[in-house]
């Protein structure tokens, strides 16, 4: 059985194809891909060509490899075609900026020039704190609206605790539907994923883990609308604000329950202390 054709870094052909599909292409992967494409088509001709012709074909392969690497450094996806947008169109750049300030960092798109890397460093230093402040203010706005809703319902229904629990439950269920159920369905439809893969992407994104194994808008065989990635970035921002508010509300409720339990324990200990004082008298 013939051995698989390796890239110039010794990577087998199947492994190069697999890593290309599931990760951000590096220079080594690009070299391996270009080597496979060139050797698959050039091997029969090289076998029948003379020494001079072999040298010419090797020079042609090196030139094409340099073109591919240069294209990648300039932000062009070599695996795409003429119908695919650039890696750095507005929608992709907006999505990249969102993943930077939210510290998700998928890794599928990154600056390759020195100027771009330096700008990214200063952009992250300024953008991450500003994004945290923005999420905090957005959470406060949501809390204010939630409080107004509670007060409006309490004015009609006298049971305050029941109304608070109902409002928090409605807020949680509505946010789960908007940010954790409908987006995975949309991603599954557009990207050709299962719902489980779409939900996995949503969870990994909103938890800011950002493995990068699933990223929207990266399939070179699909044509996306121009604002697809921008809408995904907006979803990330608002979903993170909702998630932060849910966690904050949950922590406050847990603290309230703990305080109530401590208060009941203190009230239970007070009568026993009085009985002890009376017995001493």
C-alpha cells in the first residue's frame, strides 16, 4: 500500500486536510496543502520529464507556494474562491473585534502583520475594560427595567415574593430562548450543524472559552450575507450582558437565602439563652 503524500513538514495528506478543516491554517499547514496540490498534479509529468524540466517545475512550485503564503499574510483565505469575501471585510473585522474585547479569541482570525499585532495589543488594552464597563451599564439598565416590571405587577398582585420569583423566572426563560435556543437553531440551519453542535458553539462562546473548533461564517463552500458575522458579534455582546445579570441575580438570591437561614438560626438560639438565664436565677 503506498504511503500518503506528506507536506514539506512531514505531515501526511489526510492529516493536513483534517487540520485545515478544524483549525486556523498556519504556514506549515499552508505549505503542506500547497505541496499536496502541486505534487498530486505534477507527479506524473515529473516522472516522464528530463532533469532540466524537473528543475523548472520545482521552481514553479516554489513560486506558487510563495504566492499562497503571501496571500495568507495579506488576509486572503487560500481555501476559498472568488465568491467568498475577504477575511478582513467589515463583517469579519467586526466579529474579530468582538472576540477580542470579550476575550473569547477563537484564533481562526488574527493579525499577521507587525502593525496589526501592535494595534491589536493596544486595542485590547483599551477595549476590554471599556467592554466590561459597557456590559455593567447594560446589566444595570436591564435590572432597572426588571424592577419596574416587578413594581408594576406588585401594584396589581399583593404577593411581592411570588411576583419577584415570577419576574425572575420570566426573565431567565425569555433570555434563554433569545440567546441559548434560537441562535443555535439559526447557526445549525446556516452552517449545516446539528442543534447539539450549535448549542455547543453558543455555550463555548458565551462562557468565553472560545476553543475555535466551531466558528460561524468560516465555511468556504457557503455564501453568507454580508452582516452575518456582525449580527453574531451583536448577539455575543447582549448575550454576555444577559448572562452576567443572571449570574448576579442568582448570587443575590443565594445570599438572601443564606441570610434568611442565619436569621432563623439566631432567632432559634435566643429563646434557649433566655431559658438558661432564668434557670440560673
